């Protein structure tokens, strides 16, 4: 700008915001906003949004006068767009605060104004916003004080969301304001991030002030322990993180938890059950709801206690008197958990009033109460399973306790499933969310399946003896991986720490992989009674894990594959060949798939085969398409499709989709499509029943059960993709033709190569359609899709012809011989067959209509609806026919234009179109006339003359019509 940068700054800011708003993350209907922190960054919309954010951030850094304006606009959008995703604006705010928390002190009034609206925002937005401005809280006392005032007011709000926002805010403050003497938390999942703040220059006076400040906050939070279940739940889930970051608050938090659990714990050693469940629910009119999430409270105690013990071991050098003071609650908790474990194992379901005869329907108050009780008891059992396993140190007695607790859990779980199945409840097949932590699941699986230590053998045999327990362990792992895949984090400690999650994922994968490849499903299923086999669960888990790693940990795929390869444990991370490692894993699953195909018919497991095919296609994405391993895998897939006559529809679909996706990366799949189309033609027969199709099957996977609609629809789907590519290439040709730059020879070479590619692709596609339009396809989706696909093909051919008309207009070039061959092919191999196919389709539909009409005449009431359905179906399926005829005629129209321009008669290859609403089928007319004449000859043998006169009249009739016109 001639006037300096000042004049463009406002425009830059507007551009930044318009980019961020135009390409913001979208919220799916009725669902949560998509998480945009992974994978999607490659999408253009995501990159545009990121570009807008970086423009604003850089402008904020370099241009002082505009800073307050940018900050105000960002905060306004966070507040006003609360209903739609605002994560991108929160990320920008976080970057702004991190880049200059001290500079922001001047605009702190805008931040404090935003705090006044916290109680009206969704909880996710509140957490994101507070996390973003957190560095500012460390340097500005006024901002911190105003936030605390807002949060304290919110705690007493009548709105539940406001109370949850207050708890979220207080927990964040407790995590980030360290008290003197707290352990360093280098392993924390979220660093503070501001370089100006990390030095914490005012730490000397600050740590003492922080302690008073934190204790004041804890006092406020203590009030929350008497509020709704959702508020308490947030506290129980947040306390562990607070302890880990601010260890000096341990005694205060533990005492708070101790006083809370004592309200529900029955200390008498012989009383069953050990906890007062009736205190956990509350009735409000007819409604019954959970007041105290007891299982979550116990889970929080268990994790905090485990962390506290490990922290105390780390700080053995601390002062003795301080330890003695804290040992009281540690001992209290341990005795309590031991007593609860012992009595839970002794308790029968009747003690909880939850036996099989209990009402579990969600329509009655008693049923809702019993469901709440059941979920609480199951959660308590799980928490105690984790506690006893972790503290048991592989003692046999402890593991017997674990199994006793699991028996209680399993009985309840079975009853709930059974009752939900009877009531046809949507919750029937859903497993309750597990209370086990991801870290424990990986430890448990490793112990159950991979621990070969002699000293552990006897105690682990107790757990290994229960198939139900093994199945349960694997299904919980599956649930945790699903949670990680969907939300990027899991419940429990370290659930939001990506590094820890990745390590646990690697451990779990290694165990599941070993278990699946060591014990085949066939062997296992012979001895199983009910439920999915463990091997099948392992395979489901592996599929989910491979998807999750590619989505969430794309940058760490080499380390992931390295962790799975036990033989190569010492290799350096720099020389990991992803293709080789992935090919090694693929080979293991290939063996399993071949075993499935070669197994007896009774042993063939459709579900397992589908999963194996999906696992292979997921892993194939890790192979380099230019590598030898990729080519070997493609060759193997072609071989499998050619040799295995699969009759299972889902498996056939999966295998062919895999074949197409691989082939498309190697070279165009048109020749493959032609062979498959020939197989379908041979399999289903010709539209002319007198013609016998030569049977020369290429692919055994195409058979009577799979040919239509499965294989046919897949072929047409793939053909459509090829057509889209060809369409793009023709556009490219047009742009090269209009380019009049100096490199004309280079452009002409490129044009020739493109023309050759386009015509070859279209030529082979025409032979694919040539086979399909002669096939006796059943009425329905195949016919409908084929007609639409043909219309598209003719539209693309028309587009190509238009391109050559333009080329002839601009230059005096003649059309290439290849194009002439393509037109000849379309005239001889496609258009006539298309018209025959249209006749065939209309005949099928007229048969179904006449059948429907006969039914209608009988006027049976129940069949009238069926008739109207048939008629509607026929109307819908014949809709594409006029479009196809129009597309053919447009193609022929532009061929005539091109013939005139190029002086080459292209229409010599086209036959006259016959398909109209009113049409004369010459062959049928001849046969009808011959029959008629034969009848006349029999009836009136002497009437030859009159019949001859009639014939001449008939032949002259058109002439009369022409004379009238004159």
C-alpha cells in the first residue's frame, strides 16, 4: 500500500474472521460438534479456517492499535456462537494469551466482562475458555479475583449448567496454582504454555498466597458435595488431576472424600450390604433420580489413594511428623475398602433387592430405582476389582476376591441384559460404561494373556480359569478403545494424556494380536457356550485400534508398528520402514483369511471374515503404492477373488471394495471391470432368452447369489468413479487447448497423452456397459443404477465431442483416428443394445403392472395397498429411461455437428433410434403380419385378389398422407 500498512490492517482482520467463520467446524444434526484436532487438518475447509486464525494471530503480535479490537471480536464470538462449535475461536484466544499474557493486562476488562456470562455457556465452552485465559490469571490479580467472584456466585445459581461451570473453573484454578512444596508434574498432560509465566517470578510470596487461595476454593467446593449428581460427578472426576498437579492439597482432598464416603459406609463388619444405597437416590414427586454417584466416589478414592501411596514412596525423605498426620486417612481408606470388598463378595443380590424377580422396567419408579442400584453395584464391583488387583501383588487370595467381585458384577449384568431384551429396550445390547481405567485394562490384559512368570502362575490361574472373566477383560478394552476413537480421551486417570493413552494402546494391541493369532476362533468356539468368542472380540478390538491410530496418532504410526514387532525391539526409531512393518502385520491376517476360506462350510464364520477383510483394507492404507509389498498384496487379493466362490454377500462386498481401492492406486480398474461384467453376463444370462452366453468365468466370487445386486452395483459405483476422472481429464484437455503459451510442443505432447488416456478409458468402459446392458438383470436397484450410469456415460461422450468441435473451430486439425474408433464402438456395441435393454426393462415392468392390475380386479382390500406400491415402484424405476434417450440423442446431435466441422462422416456408425413412447418393432410386426396372412389364407382361400388390393392400399397409405399435407 502506498499509504503504509495502517490502511490494510482492518481489511486483514476482517479477512481473518470471515475465513474462520466461513470454514468453521460444522455441528452434525442432533449430535456433538466434530472434533477437528486430528486428521481433518488436511481438508481445504480446515486449512482455510487455520489460515484465518494465523492471519489474526500474526496481526495481533505485530500491530498494537488493533489488539483490543481482535480480542473483543474473538470473545464476542465465543459468547454469541455458543450453540455452534467455537473450538477454533478458543484455540485462537489461547494462542493470543500465550503469545502475550502481560500485554493482555491492558485489555483485562474485556476478559472480566466475558466471565460474567460464564454461567450461560455450555460446559465445553467454559472449560475451553478458562483453559485459554489461564496464563493471564497468573499475571493479573484483578482478573483472577473477578473470576473467583463469578464462580462463587455461580455455585449458588439455580441453573445446573452454571454450577457445573463453577466446578470446572475451580478445578482448573486448583490444578494450576501450585502450593509451595508440591511435587513437580513434568508428566502433566497439559502444560501451562506461557513462557512469560512459567518462570513464575513472584513464586516466593505467591506459594503462601496460593495455599490460602486453594483452601478457600476447596471450602467452596465442599458445598458442591451436597448438590446434584452431575455436579458431584465433575468433582470426583477432577480431584485426581488436582492431586497430581498440586500434591500439597492431598490431605484436604482426602479428608473431604473420607467424610463424604462415611455418610454411606456401614462400619459394622457383619452388616450386608456394606453401603447404604438408599441414601444415593432421591425422589421428586413421581420421578426418581440419582443423588450420589457412589461408584464414582469410590473410584475417585481408589485412584487418589493409589496416587498418594506412590507419591509418598517418592518423597520418603519428607518430615516424619507430617507423614504421621496423613497416615490416619490412608489407613482408614484401606480398612474401609478391605471391609467393603469382603462384604460385597458375601452379599447376595437379594441383599440389594436386585434378584431376578425384581422389576427393571424403565416405566415404573421401582424399575428406575432398581436400574440405578444395579449400575451402582456393578460400578462398585469394578472399582474394587481394580483396587484388589493393584494392591494384591499377585497373591492367590486377592485374585480369588477379584473373581468373587466379578461374579457379583456378572450376575447383575446378565439380569440387566435379559430384562432389557424382554422389554425390547434400546439399552439391551449396550454395556454399561466401565469404571476400569485404561492403564489398568492394559495391565490386566498383559497379566492374563502374556505373563509367563513362574511366581505368578498359580495366582493368575484363578482368573484364567474363568472364560467369562477373560471375555469381560477384552470387551472392556474394546469399550475403552471405542471411547478413545470417538472422543480422543477415556474416563479415569490419565484419560486426557495422549502420550499415556498411546502407550496403553500399544500394550493392548500387542496382547490382542498375540491372543488372536495364537488361538484361532474355530478351536475356541468348539468349547464355548454363549456370547462372542474371545478371539472374535480381539479381532474387533484390533480393527478399532488400527482405525484409531490412523485417525488420532497418524504421526506416531512408525512407533506403533515398532511396538507390535517383538522380533525387532531394538531398532532405532529413525530407520522404521512403515511399509515393511505393515506388510508383516498384513501377512498374519492374510493367513487367517485363507484359513477361513479353506475351512469347512460349517466352520466358516461370516462375521470374522468381514472383520478380517476390513482389517486388511485398513492396514493396506499404510503401504506405499509404489512398493513391492503393495503389488504383492494386490496380486494376492485378485487371486483370492478369482479362486473363492464366496456366497456371503457382506464378505463379497468387502473383498471387492478392497480389490477396487487397491487397484485404483495401482492403475485404472477398467479392464478388471470388463472381466467382472462378463462374469455377471455369463452368470445371469442374456436379455434375449434364445441366446446362450459363453461361460468363461474369471472371478469365482461372481456367482448366482452375489452377481446381482451386490457385484453389479459395486461395478457401476467404480465405473462412476472412472467417469468422474475422465470428466476431469476432458476439462484439463480443454484448458490445455485454450492455453496459447510459447511451450506449444510440450503442450501438444501432453494433450496427445491425455487424449489417448481418455479415449482408452472410455473405450474399455463401453465394453463394460456392452456386457451389462445385455444381461438379464432383475428389476430394482441394478436396473435403475445402470440406466443412470449410462446417461452419465453419454453425457461424458457428448462433452468429449463438444471438446473436439471446439478444437476443430480454433484449429484446422482433423480429429484423431482413436476418436473415430470410439464413436464406431459406441454405435455398434452400446447404442443398439441400450435400446434393446430399455425394451427389456419396460417389458419387465409391464409384466409386474399387469400382474398388479389382475390383483386389483379381485379387489381384495389388503392387496390394494400392495398394488399401489408396485405401481409407484414401476414409475420410479422407469424415470431414468427418458433421460437416457435424451442423452443418446444429444450425443448423436453433437456427432452430426462434429461430422460437418471435421468433414468426416461419424454418423455412418450410428443406427436409427427406435425407442419412443410410440414405436414400431419391425421384427415383431413382420411375424404378426405373417400370422395374420396365414389365418386369412386358411379362412378365405379364394380371396387372393382382394387381399392383394388391400396390401397395395396399405403400402400406399403413407403417400396419401403426404398428398394431404401438400
